[in-house]
C-alpha cells in the first residue's frame, strides 16, 4: 500500500468522497498546498469521461489515478521503471487499472502521433526538462482544442529557495520557473492562462516546526492563504515570488 505523506486535512475541508472534491491522498505530497492548485486546474478540464489524457512524469501515479477515477483514459509516462510499477499498483488499488496505461518514455521525445490527446498534464516534471522542447512535444500530441496543464515549481520564493539550497543538493540542476519561463512555455501554444500560488502561506510550515500543534498549523495556514490571495490581487508583481505556478496552455 502506497501511503500518503504530509497528510493534514484542513479543518472544514470538503470530504474526499465527494465527486467534485480533490482526493487529497492522491496528491501524495504537500497536499495542503496542492489542493488549491488542483481546485483551480481540474475545472479547466471539464468532464473527463471519455477524454484521453497524457501525464508526463507520472511518478507513482497519484495524478493519473485521480484523473482515471474521474472517467479519463490516462497514459502516464516516466523515465523510471520502478516508479511506473508503483503507479500501476496505485491504479489497481483504486480499481482504475483498466483506464490507465504506463510507459517508459521521455517527455521531451514523445512516441505518440500528432493530435492524440485531449489533455496533457504534469506536476513537478518540466523542471527536469528543457521547457520549450517539452512544450513543443505536448503541443504536437494535443488534439486541436486540447489543453496542456503544467503544475510547476517556481524559482524565487525566498524560503523555498533556501530550503532547496540546504536540503536538495540536486536542485541546482533543475530548471525552476521564472515568469519569463512561464511565457516561454506559453509561446508554444495559441493561448496561455496561468496562476501562481503560495507566498506567505509557506511560512506555516516553519511555524509547524516551531509550535507543533496541528490546530495552530491549520489556523495559520488558512489565515496565510487568505492573506496571500489579497496580496497577490493587490500587488500582482509578487507572483514571481510564489512557490507554485499552474499553466493552462491552449491549442486552437
Ligand atoms: C518530482 S517527481 C513528480 C512525480 C509526479 N508527477 C507527482 O507529482 O507525484 C518527477 C518525475 O518526473 C520524472 N521525469 C523526470 N524527467 C523526465 C522526463 N524527461 N520524461 C519523463 N519523466 C521524467 C521523474 O522520473 C519523476 O518520476
């Protein structure tokens, strides 16, 4: 059984059994921070029944399973065979193994014909690739009217930057996103929408370490998310300092 880490549902969060809520256990890591991102992106996909979705860098299959449970037929690709084995197990545990297929493949060189998928999605994967090349490939395999949804990590959040410097030795090799990088990816498509998430909210993780009281963490996170929303609305230039970006790229 693949267990979820960092699982701390927010008080008042909608139950995961509701079909319109995000299954937090399938977000796998930093759920408290990815729920709002998926609440933004999933409605952009509309009804998934009968839709063909490609997931880049499927990892252990959380997102592929989540989408298959919503009716999509999903192909998940990754460079690591053991990740795909785990992904298959996860799909099987959730009874959607018939709706998912996993393949060993490089996101920068997709072995699919042009105009194959209704959606392409990725979460924390483009940072491992050359952005424009991957975006070009995604555009090619999308059907006209399709969308590519890239959920990626940004470069300049001060706390996250420090964390990467200290704890993620390999982070120097990754291509974290700046606003200019977002635009570079968008330039491969006809239209780009994007939204950035989490500025002050990230500091709730610091307070969680200092004052290990779950109620305090939940309350501080909720408050900081509200402050972030207002702050980013009033001072949009601060978006460049956020942690996560969600890009919705449209192919006409
Ligand atoms: C940070 S993990 C994210 C996994 C998954 N998307 C998730 O959110 O749980 C990045 C994944 O991308 C895969 N990956 C990295 N470069 C890739 C590439 N060029 N093509 C396909 N997958 C790649 C890695 O093997 C890894 O499983």
